[in-house]
C-alpha cells in the first residue's frame, strides 16, 4: 500500500516571494508541493514503463501455480515418500553428530539450526530428478523422479492452457542455499525429521504458457567469488523487464547485502538494497538498513531494529479492520524502525515517515504512510493530499500483479518469519 501511495499524482508549483521564504506555513506548503512533484514524476515513469498487459501471461502462470499449493503439507509428504530411497543414505541422528568435528561451515550451520529447532533426525534431499504434474481428474499433484537433469513442473492455468516451469541443471555442484537452510521449509508434519534441500549451483529457468515464454533467466546459488566471499545471483527476464537479485556476503565485516533491481533497456527503474547483520542464526535474514529507490525521484531509507517483528506487525495491521487495533500494531511498528524519505529536485529534501491508518477509497481503514516534512510540524497523510484522478500509474502497477499472487508470495515468507520468531 505504501508503494501505491507514493506513486500517486500530480502537482502544481508554488513560487514564494523573498518576504515569505521564512514563513513556516509557506515553507510547509512549498515542501508539500515538492514532494507531490516527485510523486507525480514517479507516476509518470510508471505510466511510461508499466502496463498490466505486460504481465498478463506471467500472472496467469504464477497465480495458478501458487493457488494449486504445490508445497503444502500433503505434497511435502508426497515428496518425502517419493524420495525415501534416495534419502536413506543421508539419514543423520542429530544427537550423534559432533558439531566440533564439522569443517564445512554451511553444513555446521544447517545441523545446528535443525538441533535448535528440536528435530531428532535430518535427511538431505537433492532438488533434482523431479517431475511435478497437476492431475485435473484428481485435482492433485502427481510427483515422480522421471525427469532427468533438473526439475519440471507442469499444470494448466485457469483457461486450460498448459504451463511449464523448468529448472535445468547447469552445473554438477550442489549446495545448501542460504535462503533454504531453515529445515522446516520441507518438513513433513507427521515426524521429527528435518528435510533439507540441496540445490544445483546454477540453473537455467524457463516458464512457459503454451508456447509463449513468460519468464527466462538463470539462478546461481550460494557460490564463492575470487576473494572467498559468498554470493547468489538471479537474473530473470519478464517481457521487456529484467529482474536482478544479488546477495553478497561480507562475513568478515559482520554483514551481507541484498540488491534487487527492476530495469528496462539497461535503465534502472526500481531498486532495493538491504544490509543485514549476522545473528546467532547466521542464515536468517535480519535487515539492518534498507533503501528503496523509485526512478531516481524518491528514495526511502529505513533503519530496522527487529525486522521479523516489524514484518509480523505490518501483516497484522493490514489484516485488521478496526482502527484502534490497526493503530495499536502500527504504534509498536513505528517504534522499531526509522524511515526517511528523500524527494525534491535531485532528492535534496528529506521527510520523516511513519505508518498510520486512514480511509482511502472505501469505508475500510487501511495502513497509510504519514510524513513529517522538512520544517517539522505534524505528520500528514500524503495520500490525502493527492488527486484521485491522477493515480493511474500506481493503479496500473498494482493491478499488474493481482492480489492472489501478492498474498501467496507473502505467505511463503510469513511461515518462515513465524518459525524464526519462535526460536528467539
């Protein structure tokens, strides 16, 4: 919702006389108009670059795949049963493992994480030789090991068009990717055995709807560069757009960076950088600093003291409908983060930001951003300062990815966040 809010509307310029330049009200008005100008420029950039039709086929594939719940508990149990023979030789009794004797740091972390989580056994499953096929007659997934050289997922979309998502191995080396080293991700609920994935170091990724390629690219999992630092790279193309995900480890300095960039024709449109401190659970993501940049028109920097709790409070506030309840969550959230907005010509102005509640287009209370402009004063709802007839760019962007897709993707992380929080 905040991204939509920031992307809304257009603006008029206000000129001030020399006599008025020190008047707080005049300065407040000028700063407000400068922020509205920056938002308007973002809105223009959205209109120029994003159109719902660019993502129609991609949405149909992703939305359908998520709605079919490929990785729900029943299917995870099927994966477990299907792979019993392959995993038998990897079975570990965790109480028998001497952590001090383990030389591989990633392997040590994985075993420790499983022990901390209370698991008694651990098996390793290689994400390879897997074929997932959705059976429309039984309305269930069939899973076998007949696909050679990676992973193939086949299913029909809502229109009956056959879709495929294929991960083709491009390396003989398999790794425990940092993002999947939380053992519960693939754990059958009926026993105390942690099931951990091994991923190929490099995959080619292709998603098709019929004969149309809707996504293509490659994914490199936790590798090591020439300086001995770990990194992960994902480079995907969706139509005319490129999505880059880069994780760079700076373990000696006690942190690592994640960069996500959406670009078109080599030009960065939207970017996110997150700097993470290592914790006692080295493989879990705890952002310390985050920076969003929208078209080099608006930048938002955040300093986070407890990213997991922040995420849970935001989700709870978004689900709540009572204004008092929403504000209760947001009050706690605002205490955990400091947000600064950069705007104006060359992003040379700053504003403090926090979260509040308000009504936008309906009678329902929503989470909205509040800003305190450069000269101080009260926090205001920038969204209510904007004209509703100028929100087309933001709505186009939001509508390009329907709510089922966004909700399903969010829930993948919510399960992990809840589990991590229980360990604190």
